[in-house]
């Protein structure tokens, strides 16, 4: 099974508002950078979208180390929240629906095609690859706003 490293980040100019995501896949010393933006969205949706779009780039089952500065994304998997949400039809213990169900379901499906390890990194610090993804996401927001 091929080993891939995936760095991701999401950004929102105003929450909610225009948001962007960035991802960087690294395999055998070669990297691929991808990004995108949406109009009315949230930072959490963009964090999820970055991981989803990165995993969608993989053409076969891989072992993937996902590095994200989003506690929202990482903790959902490391703390088992996502499996509890799924078991309870995406209803939280307080009987309210889980936000962003569409993206959580898509991400859960993708994580079942691969062996995915989630690793939390500190955002806006000295992690070079997280900083690259942050720039990809914020540039996507700027480009979306300017109509590029």
C-alpha cells in the first residue's frame, strides 16, 4: 500500500462568507498542490473540504497521514465522534443534528477507502507545509472575491 502525506487547511474571510481550502499531497518526494473556494460557507466546511478534495486525488487505496490544524476535523476521528454520529444518524447527544452532515458523510466514505491517520498540527506556526496550505486557501478566497 502506497504511503501518502496530506496537509490541509481551510480559511474563511468572514464566517460565514467566502471560504477557501488548500491541500498538498506528498508521495515519493513529489508534491501536488490543490485549492478551491466557495461563496457562502464556513471555516469548518472549508477544513473538511480540504481533506475531502485531497483524498479524492488518490487513484488507489493508500495509507494516508493527514495533517490538519483543525481540531474540529482531527478530533472527530481521533475521539470517535464521527462513528457515534453515524451510529445515531448524525444526531448529536443533545438531539440536535450534526452540522455539515453532507461533508462528514463524504469524508467518512473516503476514509474507508484508505488507511487514514489524522494528525493535529498547530496552525499559523512554523509548520512549512501547513503554512503552504494556508496560503493556498487564502489565495483561493482572494481569487474568488476578485472573480479570477
